[in-house]
């Protein structure tokens, strides 16, 4: 999956879905996401890059094929 084109919710774009490139799972670097009943929970994360080549750490479960 490394180098694959993907779509992901970009934290810099208020969570709007954008296209980018998958890099790797962020091992031992969980990310906080809203919990189903309020509060937050930790989930697996992944490193991705945007079209402008900047990187972001996003929830792995939110990544979709482009």
C-alpha cells in the first residue's frame, strides 16, 4: 500500500476529504479521535502526504482508495 493514491480527511481542511499518498502506518503513534459517546479514544494512525508534499498523521481507518 506504500505509495498508493488515497483519499483521507485532512485536518488542515476541517476534515474535508482530499487526495494524497499513503506512506506508512504510524507504529506506536496512536491518534485521538472523537469517541462514539463523547470524549475521545485512541486509534491506529498512518502517515500520508498531501498534493503539496506536506505530511499528516490521520486515523488509519479513515483512509480510502483514490
